[in-house]
């Protein structure tokens, strides 16, 4: 009578398969955790949209953009590495059809002790799914945030962005 048992090769094959599956799962989990580390001006709306579930989600930066936090329904849930820390010049604008780019000022943030903090950047997705609209000007590029229905557009300068908006406005008016 023969005993039925696994051979050494079969056992090694099972161990290798388990190792590969483990490596894939851990790798994908690390990628999910690194979304915050790979955050930039182009990927910010997509990142926040992934957290939005009929609530208000915001990324707010204070202290000259050296400290950023993720807020859900007004409550800070965690710190986010400031993705704009290498930028020496940041300007924020809103586009007015009649006046062009107008400087944008953010509302100060108050903590539970009623201390005021100057906000240098704030991007929000509201409960209804709409989002902040703004223009971000860095040393290299200008980014046009026009809501979640459109991808963030990147331009070489604020002037190029304004010209594009004006052309688009003229096309709509005709």
C-alpha cells in the first residue's frame, strides 16, 4: 500500500505561489498608502475625489504651505505631506470673465482654542460634488482648477492660461 504525500517540488511550488501573491498584495497596499506622497497640483482633485462620499473634503495648508491637513466635514483627520514645499513662489487666482485673473485670498482657519492660522492653500470638494475653482501659479507652471468635471489644465504661464480662457469665453458668446 502506498502512502499519498506531497513531494518536495509540490511543496516548494506552493510556497513560491504564496510568496508571489503576498508580494503583489503588499505592493498594492503600499501604493495605496503612497497616494499622499505622490500628490501634486495635477493629481490633487483625483486624490480628494477618492475620499469624497457625500461629505465635505478639503486639503488645507497653513504656515506658509509647510503644514497641510486633510479635513472631512470640517474635522482634521490626518496630516498630509505638503506637496508644494519645493515651490518658492505660489500665487492663487480666480478668473473673472470681465477682469481676467484676480488675486484669491483664503479664509483664515481657527482651531478649537480660537487661534487664527493664515491659510496659504485650500482645495475643497463640497457635499454636492462640486469643488473649488481657482488658478494656481507656480514658478514653472499655472494650473487651472475648473471643477471635478474637467481635468486640471497645465499652462506654461498665467498669461497663456488667461488667453485660453478668453478664447473659450469668446467661443461661448458667439
